[in-house]
């Protein structure tokens, strides 16, 4: 009888006590055609109960100083210490929605050796505010309801490569031998998309599994939303993607913010949630403005003073915590 494939579930953690216990309980509850042989976390200086929670779930922990953290570098460290046939990355605030999250995520990798990795669909948490809810279920490549296979060999790849190499390490599974051939680039942000771009252009494929579900959302206010979009935009700029915001000036931006806010209210109406929207009215406008202003600034990172970049970057602030 063929033995079941082995799986290493890998985390990078820092001050993750809010959701980490429920995440690990859900990982332990997974069922399917695989063997979870280890759970490993690389922690970069947690000061809350994160380390105690990891210990209570028998997680093997590697500790590094905060200044050594990097999204690609730290995940490579975790992968290099892992022993499984498949490397499953999960963030400390992404809760598997059911007991077949992992089996569903691994299915395409077990079926086809040409598939290098797969990633899950994100769901908003039940008490997520309506702006973030809409961002996830309507705007994100990781929120759509149909699964898809991504290939760099399709004729459409040259016209819109970013659509095909979108990938998310919020919840992902990688074939170990492919990671050994093509590790994550050592970058501060978007290591998952850069990795997917490399594997697609090397002839492999990736899969989006809409039926592998994790709860993952943030309750960011306008300032944190600006900083999140600042980091994303500078990563997009570094990938040399053409942005739909390039060249914007303040008056056109104000008009587009107003249009986005109006479309938010129309969406609420379609959802039958206008009464909910009344509670968020002014904050929604500020939240949408912050997102677009963060993108505008992030695209111009290289023209900004380093001290301002550090102030605007959410990732930089997390390192300093």
C-alpha cells in the first residue's frame, strides 16, 4: 500500500495570540489523505502569549531576532528545517474554516507533478466591518468562488501576467522539491507572488482552490489601511507591474475616491445592508481615501525620504514592535 504523503505545516509568528490557538486547533482537526508530521513556527520576537500557545500545541519553534525577519527569508528558513513532502504555509491569523481545508488544498498537488503550489480562498470573519468584507469577497483574487489553474504557457499570460501569478501564503501548499529548486526571493513583501511568477515561467503551474477555505480579515481603520496599501503598492511597483493609479493627481484621485465610495453604498444596497452602512458612512469614505492614497504614495516610494517610508510601512512597524 502506498504511504500517505507527509506534510509540514509552517508558520511565521509575532504577537499572534488573538487567533493562534483557534488556528492550531483547526490544523490539528484536519482529516484526509495525508500525514501532518510536524508543525513548525519561526518566531521573531513575540512579547505576548504566542510562545506559550505554540508550546501548548507541541509546535517546534525557531526563534530569531525581529530585525532578521523577512517574508521570503523567514519562510525559507522554516522550509529548510521542514521534513514533509509538502510545505503548507499558514499565517497566524488565518483559521481553516472546516476539517477538509488541508486535504482540499493538497488535492491538485497529489494529482499532477507539474503543479508547484496551491492557495486557498479567503473568507471575511463574521464581525469584519463592511468595507473589508467587500474587499475580500468582491475585489480580491483570493476571494472569488471559482477555482482555477494558472500557467505561464497560456497566450494570455503575456498580456496580464499579474492575474496568473497571484498567489497567497496566507494559506498555501508547495511541493517541497519545487521549493528546493526555486526558493522564495528574499524580499520584504509579495514573496509569494514573486515565487509564483518564477515557477510559472519555469514551466510549472499553480492552482487557486476556492473550496479550500480560511477565515482571514483585518479590522483596519483608515491609517492602517493606508499603510497596508502602501506596502502592497511598493511591492507591485518593484514587480514592474503597470498600475491603474500611475500618474494620478489629487483632483482625479478625489473623484475616484468618491466613485469608489458610491459603489460601496450601491453594494450595501444590493446586499440589503444599508442600515449597517449608516453606521460606517464617514469612516467608509476615509477608509477608501486612505487605500488609494496609500497606493499613490507606495508607487512613489523611491522619491520619498527613508524616514517617511519607515513611518508609512506597516511591515516596518511590525518589525519594531
